[in-house]
């Protein structure tokens, strides 16, 4: 898939699609890496155990910061757990975790203090205020980081991918309802959820694969009408580039319908009919071929049967994760 319509290569070259990745220890998501041609990545990872591996990946368009992010500047506790990706500024909730598989991976073996700043302050100091997408996976501190990103959220960001919790995996962590309420107030729509469920240890061999829903990756896009107002208040060239990058994000996750609506609502102020038609055709050309198969008699019944069969043959496991975010 080509998420960068070639007619506007010059704009993508001068204004690359900018991803903020907070909690970057696992490296850049495989969803984004194929589109590196016009992609700028700014990553944050406070854990020194993995930062060196990230640092050596840096180049002109990839930059990592070995600092923590929070709602404001200051030191906060940071608990290093046996499984590195589970480290957090919150203490693991063992009264809950002990009811599920392998709680020992969240054993704390060291407590540190980490210096934190807000994302707004960091980006302002680095003169990096033109941001398109923020990805957050920080084991409970996502809401605090969003609260420290008020300026960039209001003025720039189109999309968010946030790890949200439905159960209190860490003592005192905000849950999905708290994060969702904050993000919606900033003018974002919830587009998709990819949930993870765990089976309780005492009955993990019973039933099909699903257990209790514990957490999810949540995808949000800026509401088209609010995005239009943001674009109307900035330089015309920058506004056009931001619209194109927002369309690219929609393509990346496979939500072509949202892209068409965004184009319909926001493009008339900055594009002529020929360019709008070009972008509509580009979006149509990029939709997966299999999605164009027309309906046929029995299609719904066949789909239901295949879904049921997938439940029968799914491997037995203590956890079940839905397909990745997106519509591809």
C-alpha cells in the first residue's frame, strides 16, 4: 500500500508524517515501519535497559529520548519489573494479578526515580511542534502524559493509539473510562479497540479462548469538523500537508471511509476539484482488492460458519487478543 499520493511528494518531503512513540522499548510498530519514506519518529523510553538499542537506530528522521513523560516536570518513582515491558510508575496490583497466569513477570526487583517532563515542554524545547500521531504504551501513565500534551493535542495531532486498561493491573492506575473521557473532550472519535482477555488460572482450560477483558489498544481520530477548524487557523501550505498526512493515517489503519469524509469536509478550502478527485481516486485504488468482492447469496452464513470454526480450532491459551487495530 502507498499511503503517500505521489502528486504531493514534495509536501511529504518537506513536512514528513510525524509519529510520537511513548514507551518505545519494543521498537517501532511493524504497522508503521513499511512507510518510512516520509516518516519522522520521535520516541521516548525511560528504561535504561533498552535505550541503548534504540539510540543506535537514530538518524535524521528518527530520534529517541531517554526520559520519562508525565503531566509536569519532576521526579517520580519507577518500578522495574522482571519482564521489562511491564515496568511502570505504578505498583503492580498483585491481588488481581495472582488470579491469572504467571504473575511473577511483574515482580519488582528494583525501584528507581526517573526525571519526567511534559510532552509539550519537550517538543517546544526541541522545536518539534508539528505532530500527526501519538502512540502511548506506558503501563498506566497514559492519562498523565496526555494531560501534559494539552497544547500539541489542541493544535496539531490527528490520531492517537493508546493502551487502556479495563482492570486495575497497577494500583491506582486510570482506567479506560478516564482516558476515553479526556480524549473525547479534546475532539477525538473512538475508531477501534483491540482487546486482550485473560483466563482465570483456576479455569483456564475450560470454554473457548476468551477470558476477562483486561486491556486494549484504542485508536482515536480527530473529528473531521474540528480538524477543519485547526487547518483553517494555520499557514495554507502547512494546512494542506497536515490534511494529506491525516489521510495517510486513515489509510495506514484501513479506515478509507473516514478519509473520504475528512476529505469531503476539510478539503474544499484548500484544494481544487481536480486535486480532490485525484485524492479520492488514490484512496479508492489503495483499498484492498479482497474488500471489493461483492455480496453473494449465503455470504453472511458462510462468514458466520468460518468465525465459529475459528473458535473451535483456536490454540488453547491463557490469553486471547483480538486482531490488530485497523480495518485491513
